[in-house]
C-alpha cells in the first residue's frame, strides 16, 4: 500500500506487514542520517492527562485497553500526560537498534507549567517542536522499516501503574 508523504512523515513510505510485529512503516526512498523523518503535526495527536485518559479507557474492553496502552506513551520532559498519535506514525515499531531517534539534544522552546490549567495545550505546542520529532540516526535504505528504541525515548506517566493493575495488564506487554 504505497503512500506519498502523509501526516507527520516527511518522506515517502508504505505501511505493510512487519514479521512478528503486525503492521510497520517502511521507507520508499533512501534517507540520509540526520533528517527529520516524522514529526507531530497539530490535529494528528491527542494529549491526555490522567482524568481524560481514564475517561477514554472507561468503556473499553481489556483488549481495547491493551491496544490503547501499546499505542499511547509519555516523554520524560512532559510530566503526567499521555500522547496518542493519530497518523501512521503510531505504527512505527520498536527495535533496540532503531534507525530513528528523538531529538532530545535540541532545546525545548515552549514554556511548560504543570500547575497551569493550560498545561496540556503547552504540551501540544511543545510536541510540534523539532525536539520531539523522529530523526534518522543513520542512513535508512529504501525498503527498510522505520524503527525506534522506545526505551531510550519514552516513559510512562506514574498513573499508568495503577491503570495496569486496574486492567490486569502485565507491564511487559511491549515484549
């Protein structure tokens, strides 16, 4: 299923089966190291705090909740919130030696105030900065799957521990 660039992707890609991982996103062109491959775009992600994430989970079955957990994440810089990607970037799979990395060496320009009622909006603006984009960490060959080492980039908010218990989810569901 070939696609031109869409959503947050800056390069042509296709979504297809990834052995042992379900669907994956694959490069259609060679991409040099140091390029933004995917980035957050307004309207193509949602930021939740604990109450809104719990409300989203409330009507779900356990299987639906597991899917939501495996497609939602937090960043160490963005406390007490969960992000859901709404474009094909959600299909980028994990690999210890991933070819994509988040630009955490880039300074954050958006002011974040966790005590502010506007915090989730501040997080939304921050996500659109290059700091949270996925950069090619090496040359990616045409046909290669885009992968990211989630354990290097992501962290779960503290309230996930209670939600795992509530839904009977073992925390190693990403294995």
